[in-house]
């Protein structure tokens, strides 16, 4: 029953992000809005990580299962991907490296903040 309530919290946040997406005057993905909303609730402690941890672990642990339909649907567009293979490859390569560097520097920044915070507590 605990995991159901945790899933309810996560899907409730996503539902609110769907509403925000519908109200916005420009196009912005509801999934990104949901992540930002979840972050905005977690940082000040309005929402505790313990209140969604098990459901989040379950969802991330089974992420491959959720992405399988998307990956199999790509097979319907092999001809379009083949026609645009070079731009597709460039975009995938560049975005992979950009993501890598953003994650790398975010982790470095977070580690420095944690070290700084740990030094203040001593």
C-alpha cells in the first residue's frame, strides 16, 4: 500500500505538470515540467525523499520495460532515419557529449558543496 501512495504522489506531480503545460503559451514538455516541479518540492524539503523513494527505485529499476514500446516503434521509421542518418548521428553524438559534460560538472559541483557543508558541521 505504501508504494501505491508513493506512485500517487509521483503521478500527481506529473498530472499538475500536464495542467501547467496546457496553460503555458509556448510548447514545453510536461515531463520536464514535472521533473522541475519535483525538484522544487524536494530542495526546500516540502516533499521528503523517503516519501517517494521506493516507487522511484521501482520505476528506475524497470526503465527498460517502459522504453521498450518506444524503441520498437522506431522500427516504423527506419526509412526516414536512413535518409537523415548523418544529421541523426551528429545530433546523437553531440548531445551525448554535452550530457556527459553537464553531468560531470554537476557531480563535481555537488561534491564540492557537500564537502563545504561537511566542513561547516565539524
